[in-house]
C-alpha cells in the first residue's frame, strides 16, 4: 500500500550532533537509488518502503541556533514526526534536548511519532552518555530510542524505518494527519 500524501519529519538537536550528515547520508544511501527522492540544503524527500508499504517522508533539518527559533517553528509546527538527536560524546547535547521537548510540546501539536537518537556510537572511547541514560530519557518522554552512527548505513536507515512503522501504526489506528508543506 502506498501512502502518497507525505509526512513531515523534523530533525532536532544541538549543533554538531550530526543532523546534516544524517539527512545527507539518508538521501544518498543505497536504498535510495531506486526510490523517488529530492534533496536541497536542509531538506529532503524520500520514500520509505517496508513490509509492502511505502510512505513518503519530507525531512527537514532544524536550525541549532536558539535565536532562530521562529524558523524552526515553521518547520515543526505541523510535523508528524520528530527526530531528537544528541551526540553520545557530549552530555550537554542530551540535556539540551529537554528544552526542545518543551518547545515542540507547545508548538508541534500534531506529532505522532518521536524518536531519540544517540549519534556517533562509533566513538565509543569518547562516550559521555551511557546507553542506559539515553534509554531512560526516551522512556521518560515516551519516545523510541536508538543509538546510531550515521556512518553506518544500516543503523542510520533504521531511524527512518522506525518512524515509518510508528506513523503507519498510528494512522491505521485512526490518527489523522495532513502536512502543510512550506
Ligand atoms: N564519528 C562520527 N562523526 C559524525 C557522525 N555524525 C556526524 N559526525 C560528524 O560530526 C560533525 C557535525 O556533523 P553535522 O551533520 O554537521 O552536525 P549538525 O550541526 O547537527 O548538522 C561533522 O564533522 C560530521 O562528520 C557519526 O555518527 N560519527
Ligand atoms: Mg547542520
């Protein structure tokens, strides 16, 4: 089944967490070549296919600078999915997400899937945030949790697969969503 209307998805997190790298790598990943896709700076569209279903994701990177908060509100005010990304080698990047959660709870009322991503898992020797700390943060905020390295194609693609599965599950249970694209 193809869900052609598209779901808006925002990547949120401190500067240098890996947001641009995630977006760029996902758009260029192997599985993308045969799929409909489009990419420009900070934005990409890609079909995600799983179990005979296809859903289209419109993926936006948010701006890390808090002074540009109004731009981010344009991006996530009608988002269906939020990817909260931190860097496992910087504890400040997980703490920083608490502010984003407050902000998006107020300004993104239509969210149906949220995922917490602990990125740079390949830098184990520099780790500052334990896996268990990430897991607890995700549980406390009712999010899916994954640790990834965006340089590892499979773990990177899992982020979008989990989001697609979560969105589809909610839609099948009667959740409504309509993206207003910028
Ligand atoms: N080792 C490692 N470096 C990463 C990873 N993801 C991103 N980076 C690096 O972290 C830096 C910041 O990434 P960027 O995508 O620009 O972060 P943004 O500010 O959140 O968009 C860049 O030098 C990336 O190459 C990762 O999973 N592992
Ligand atoms: Mg960036």
